[in-house]
C-alpha cells in the first residue's frame, strides 16, 4: 500500500471494483452458472415467445459462460489484488487466462447457435 492509501484508506473506485464487481457480481454469476448447469435451463433475455430460457447444448454453453465469466471476475478483481505484489503469481495468471479462454469459447458457441436455440 502506498502512503496516500494508508492515510486515506482505499479509494472508492478500488473498493467498488474489488468488492461490488469482483466479489458481488462475480460470485453471483458463478453461482447462477452452477445452478443453471444443474437445472438444465438458462435465462436468455430477448428470445421470442413466452419462454426466455435456453435448453440443450446452447443452454449448457450459456450456463458455462455465466460460470466462467463469474470466476474470471472473481479471480481478476478480487483474488489477484490480494496476492503478494512483490512476486508475480504465474499460476494465478495462467488460471485467469484459461478461464478467460473458456469463457470466450462458450460465448462463441452460443453466438454461432443463437438462431437455433430451443
């Protein structure tokens, strides 16, 4: 921590990023992804008709995207700032990159099959 942060405490923006977005939204999205994978249906706003849920392979891919996106937010914005700043944490960075690649792959799959959702 720098001297200014020790005197004034953490900035509002840093607290917002770390706790609200990283811990709050990240953990909620990851939990929703787990629940959606267990239930087998995922909410997707904007679908035509009365049902706004997606099932099948596209639903599982979307649930996986929720899960991986939430994990990425949690890792990047909440856990990474808590690691030691003295030495780089290669394992954490590698895990972040793997989660991000999985998130992108799941979104690509959903976008390629968005016209055929059930």
